[in-house]
């Protein structure tokens, strides 16, 4: 596991942009496309800032973008991860192909009561289409997962002590009892997240400094971010600012290699 801390948000963004560019280059050399799953929130803005410094060297038309989790709301809703990413990322950087940005099917919102399982099943079908046949591919392998970490240690829409932490069959699962509104969501499951070739957590702000030692340093932690971080630590990187990393043992921090 590589843990990097930077003095300010702009430095986090610059480093993240450089990191994503290296993963993009490797994917293009290997199979001519770049598959990415990302969360929303502050991550999207940091990513957009970082990629804006790399945009002249990236062909965004080669990107297949999924969401690590999504709220089951209209795509234009302020709670939609897609809406946020569209505003700060897809509409700002050149070349993204709308058909390669994979959103939930909002037709299900017309049904009463809402069938969140059907939303998850349809999103899983999109994964099957991109990553070949589900009968031949046990778990999709993304080139990169970009995730956040909440003050409670949650990531995607995988929350502490939730039964979905044990899910090992479905690629996409519904969440009907999110402790954060809105309650109805879908999320990628832990096996999908941990099979990515690379996983990066982007976490900033003093509100995260108490949970990060538990997630990163406690080898017995069952918090969702910790479970993912420990699964394949050689594939995992953390991008933090100094406020977030303030309570980490300094021995866990690494020097970012591309500075």
C-alpha cells in the first residue's frame, strides 16, 4: 500500500492526475481502452483538476466510465454522482463519449414501488456487456477504481457492519437502507472493487483524520475501506492532504514518485 500526503489540495490534484495518466498509458498499451470506476463527492472535483493538467496527452474517447456507486435518483438530481461528474468532468474535458459513460437506467424510477434490485441488475448487465460474458468472466477487472473514504470508513455505498460486505456473487448490489440520504442506491461489491488492477482512495480534510489510522494502520479493521485496502495492498494507493493524514504514523507515508 502506498500512502501519499500533500500540503494542499492542488498538490493532491496534480499528483492524482499524474497517477491516472500512468494507469491510462498502461491500459492503452495493453488493450487500447481505459476502464474506470469512480465515486462522486469531492473526488470528482479533485480528479477534474488533476486531469485538466494532463488533457493534452489523454484520449478521453477511449475511456469506459462506470460509477462505483450511484444514488437511485434522476440523472439531473443534485444527489446524482453522474450529475456531479458531468458538471465538473465530462462537460469540461474534451472527448468523453456519452455512450461510454454508464449511468443507471432511470426508467425504473417510473415504477412504484421502486425496485432497486432491478436497477442493480440492469447496471450489472452493462458491466457484462463491456467486460464480456458473465459466464466466462467471474469478476470484471477494471484498470482503475477511484474511491473516497467517509468519516465512518465507508466507501462506494458500502457501509460499516452492512450485510453487503459479505456479498461475493453479485457484481452490483442494491442498497435500500443507506445511513446517508438518499437511502436507495446501487454499489459495486467488494470483489469487483478489489479485482481492479489499481485502486486509489482520494481523501482530504480534517474530518477524515480520526478514521484514517483505523483504516490504514489497524490490520484487524472491518471497515469497508480497510477491507478493500488490505485485499491487494500492492495495488492500492492513498492520496491525502496533510489535514486528513495528521494522525497517521509518519512511517506509513511515502514520497510520491512523480514529483
